[in-house]
C-alpha cells in the first residue's frame, strides 16, 4: 500500500510537470509568433487583435495641440460624437440661398432629411427669410458677397458664415467684394473646411478603422485590378486659368506620360466635365492622380484628393496646402508633394521608381489597414454633412459668446495671411 501510494504520487507529480511544460511551450509560441511573422514574413502583416493600434495613436498625437471647437475636437481628434439632446429644437434659417444650396446638401439623404445619419435630430431648417428675427441660428453663404440688411438683431441668435472656397475665391460670385471691416462684428461662428472652424465641414476626413484590417493590400485598394501600367498618372481639370499648375503639368509631361481629362485636356474636351454630380470612371485606371488645387492655402483639400485620388485607389500628388498640413490631415505616408521635389523631372523619376513593383506602390497604401477616407461634401453621390454638422455644433459647442471682428475674419478668409500668391497667378 505504501509503495503503491508513493508510485501514484510520483506519477501525479510527473503528469503535472508535463502539463506545465506543454502550457509553457504553447504560451511561448503564442508570444513569439507575431515577432517571427513580422521579421521573417512581413508581407503577411500579422495584426494585433486586442484593439490597440500604435499607428493610429501616433497619427492623432500630431493633432493634440490643435485649437478646435467641441465639435472640431470630436471630428479631428478621434473623439466620438456624443451629443446629449434635450427637448429643445433649434430653428435654423438658411438665408437667401436655400433653394440653391439644398440641391447639394439634401441630395442623397433619405426623404431629403439632412439629419438622416446624424448624431442629433433636433434641428429644423427653413429658407423663409421673414423668420430671420425668430430663429436660433442664421446661416449665410458668403460667396455672393450679399448679406442680410438687419439693423437690430436678436443678441441670443447665432449667426454663422459659410465658405467652402479657398480665401482666394471666398467672394468669387460677388459683383463687388465686401471689405472685412464691413463684415466685422456680425458673425458668431465660422463654418469652413478648416479643422479650427466653429463648424468644420471638410471635403473629406481621415478616420481610424474600428480594428486594423487583416485583408491583403490589393483587396483594400479600390479598383486595384483596373490599374494600367502604360500610363501611370492622370488629372481631371476644368479650370485652365490656374497658370502654375498647368505649366507644371506640361513640364511633367516632358518626362512622363500624363493623361488629362476635363476641359483642360487636348483630346477629351467633352469627357469627364468635372461636375460634382458626374463621376469620371476612367480615372479608376491610374496609380497616381495629380491633386492640384486652384489655390495654395492652409488646409484647402478638396474632392480632388479625397475622391479623385483616395477613393479611386490612386496615390495623390499634391499641389496646394503645405506639406505640414498634408502630414496632419491626410493618411500617413500616403502622398507625394511637389514641394518635396526640385523639379517636375525629379518628380517623374520618383513616380517611375515607385512603379517598378507592386510592393513599392502598395507602400503608399499601407494606411488602408488602419484608416479610411470619408467624403462628406455631397460630391459624386456622397452625402453632404453640412447641415448635420451645424446641428451638432448647436448641441455640442459651448455657450460662450463670441463675435468675429475684422482680425478674426482675416484668419479664415484673407488670402494674404493664408495662401501663397504664386499658384493662383
């Protein structure tokens, strides 16, 4: 009995020891596998599955010191929009140009409801200008240079100026450009594409995925199978009066083939007119897109980059906002910028170098594992978020009273402060 009992105890101890060894080996394999895959099989891109994402955190670290409204903080600093709606309903007058603006800002929304996918629902919009003294907020589209003639306005109202254009074209539809001094002390909020606007309405945004994607890069890049190698670069341009960008394209074409669509093309005058309602499927076929803006101004990124480049699976080549803006607004390591090259010839050389292999091209799309681009301006069938953002701001922004004086207006609208004069010539 004694020997049998000892034998049983020894056997039990031995079995426990084996279990511990096996468990240790399994744990070691589990811990080392990601390291081995990352070092010896990088193309398989082993992903973390615990929700942590250092790439996303590092990206937003660049923005932590930005001055933003409450809404801007949520849109640009990776904060979820959490609006606590009470029973209050905000009335908003879209002054004078409601009939013109709603063609874009209501199209695509269910039953023409601009709040159909909004985080808040407690706003009512009207184009009845006679209600100007009764509404909670007045939105004025300033491109026409015409403003309400109100000698006395209710001090509790919020007046908002809206501009989607670069400072060079803020008043492009005005018969007579107004002076900043005449507009001083009228408006309480700004509503522009800028991240620091009271109501930010960018053409597009870079937003993180809920979890890093484990799909192959070729499966993440739109229209990857449609890309052609014989012509690498294209552009869609219909305003041929911007001399700098047209001169740059002509010089670039001396060193690499570039297909130009729109009214500025020699042989495609009638194709792809560049209207925000009309898509241009042919540009799906290119690896690179010339996202050349009509102005070189702070944070002025339009559908050229967010839709014509990123949504089409192309690497954007940027002429417009400075490199520093691109690094903070656009997906990480996703673009080329003309300012980083001594000449169009040097840019062409780099395009050809990148195009030597799919692996090099896909290096500029690795961001797609962690981020996506959202187009929010109502172009090409996307939904405009303008009125949703205004309603969110009415719910979220603090109630501190502010008024835009002349100097404050210039910080958003003066091309002398915000733009390079060269590109616009």
